């Protein structure tokens, strides 16, 4: 990171009522001296000023704007920062960018550089930066909520607590490296081993099945599977409330996987309409059926739909696996007698008519309740990035190798590498704090 002052348009380029420019760096307040009529030495931080906005070279008026300055470290980046709120026409935006580019030691910010400077200056850790990125990308209420929680430090607190526990353990182990001829007291050995075991088990529990927030970002995958003419295409059209799939009485109409994105009460869900499951002679249809089976295996939730007038739920026996999340859907109930309906209900089938949009809302509610339950169980402990999972797995590998029966220096290295793996998540990979723990807890040299 260089020491130049950076600038960028923080709002979308195009025609808008207001455009906001952000400037950050040691020379940020030069904006007031070079591009406004305000006396720069009298600017009060965090106070908004209304002023003509001038070209930095010709002093020609570009616009009238609102400008505000923030003094380090009390800003988003931790540096001196200025925001310019001007009109959002393309002409104004282009002229302001040109004027800023002509200021000495100014340059256009790189992608994410304001947040990067905030990280370097200790204003946020990497998990909070990821939360900010997720908030910007949020399209649903749940995505917004989880991103705000992460920005608030929920993951940071959890990961830091594990790392701090390991750093404390490491401080004990490091203290004995300088005294190889002395045996570690048994009670200290037990405390160290118990601490490592408890931390490892907590991380293991955190990792098991915790894919919820990864799905919150990319969308939960729900597959609609069943035989030809079961009503899969009619169902996906009813759920998304528009025609995304061709509906026909001709078997094998759907030969490819059709995806449709739906916001279900804040949860992003991608529904996949698949080819009918049957023995097909057509080579193209065979490919579609193969893709359908792949989607079934990869999905987070399965809707097994069948024509209740001709089939029963037993046709899915080969596809239902223990522990998987699914619902059996009996379609075309408008053709069934009351007795048959009751029999299907007793077999845990949900009765619908996709064609007449009957009970489809109940199916959507079932899906919502399923994902909402998963979210509530994992709330506060959501793994939001694949790199977090990889770092935690790396941490576990090192903790599992830890053993005080081997050379003490090697045992210390296992803990050190485990600490470093967690530090990769938050961006905190300081080694000096181990010395702080040692000097704070022991009388070295006694």
C-alpha cells in the first residue's frame, strides 16, 4: 500500500439525483483548499458544508455540493477522509473525477482499497470486511441480517476466543522450551491437553454441517424431481409465479435443467426443474435424466413429485436416503377421491394441484420452515466463506497432531500453526502476542 491519497466514486456511475465521491489519505483535506471556496484551515471535522465545487486547476465551477471531512483515526479507513455529495449527472461525475486526478499525490482507488486501508489501520478485521461485501451484495432480508451480524463482529468474537485460548496454551508450552531438563508438572500437562481437546471439539462442532451461510450467499438449492408428466414444470411455474418452464402433456418435454431464483421470505432459493425420471431411449433425454440425478444428489432439499392418479410415493424408494431433507408431493389431487387422499396423507405426502395452484403455498411454507430452522440452529456461528472452512480444517489438523509426548518444540509448533490458521480468517497473525502472554503469566528466569 502506497502513501498516496485515493479517490473514487462510491455511488453507481450514471444519471442520479446525488453522486458521492470518497477521498482518503494524508492529503484528503486538500480537496477543501483546491476544489471549494472554503478556508481549509477552518474546516470542522464531521460538519457538512454547502459550497461551490471547483475545478482543481482552472477554478471553474463544476457544481454545487455538500462536503464533509473526517479526521484520522475517526473515519471509515482510519485516515483523513473527505466525502463530496454532488449531483449525479454523467457530465458532473466525469468533471469531478478529472479534477481529483489533477491533485498532486492523488490517484484513483483500486477495487476494495478503502476497505483494505480500513483493515490495515485496524478499523475492521477480515471477517468484518467480508460482512461488508455481503451487505453490499445482499438481495434478501436474511442476507442483510446475517451480513450485519458479521459486520458487528459475531464471527470475530468466536474465532478470536479460540485463537486466544490457543495462544495462552502456546505461552505455557513455549515457557518450558527454555527448560528442557525440567519435567512439566502433571497438572499443567492435563490443563494443556484438556484445553487443546476442548478447543478442537468446539471447532469440529462448528464445522459439522455448517454450510448455511454459504447457501445464504449463493442460494439454497431445491430440486424438483419426479417421473415424466408428474407436473414438475407446472409446479416450478406456480412457485415462481411466472412461466419459466414449458408445460406439455408430451412426456420428455423437459430435457435440460431449468433454474429459477426465488426469494422465500428472505431466503434465497434456486429451484431446479429437471427431466422426468424414466427409462428413455432418446440420447438427449438420457443426458437430461443424468443431469437430474446429479441435481438430486447435490441439492439441499428435494421435492419428489408424482402424479397421484397413477403413481405412489414408493416410486422414489431408490432416491430417498436416510438423513436427507425432502418432501413427497402428491400432485393432481383434483382427480382423487377422499379415501385416496387420506391414504396419501398417512404416508406423509403433501397434497397439491400445481395446475390449479392448490396448496402450493403450503409447500413453499414447508421449504421456508426447513431452511429457517437450519438458520436458527446455526445463527451466530455461520461459516460465511469457503476459506474460513479450509483454515479451520487446517487448524484442526495441527491440533490433532499435538502431543506432549513428543519433542516440546514440535508440540509448540503444532499449536503455533493452529493459531496461524485461525489468524488467516481474521487477518491477525501476530507472533509477538505469544511473548506478551509469556511475560504476563510467568516470571522468566526465576
